[in-house]
């Protein structure tokens, strides 16, 4: 039973997540030869305050970019 986890920044629509799940399930079925009902997908949605790169949160990076564009 394959279990796939995604960590995504908030902002994706329900339809985008549906399409992601369907596409990944098809790929896992084709690659591993399992049945679709055996594929488990977990989507974790992150706020910009809960994600950082190089010690800077995505929220702070967005704020910095907005300041530079003023």
C-alpha cells in the first residue's frame, strides 16, 4: 500500500488537489502495478509562517518582495 505525502503552501483549490491526487494515483498504479484503491495520498497544507527557506519564512519573503516592489 503506497502512501504519498505532499506538503503544499496554502492557496491551491480543491479542484487542483483533486487533479493532483488523480494524476499521482495513475502514475503509482502504472509504475508499481498496484490497484488505485491501494494508493493513499496525504496532503498537508502549510501557511507561509510555517515554511521557510534559508531561515526566512515564506511570509517574511513575501513581505520583503512587496516592499521592494513599492
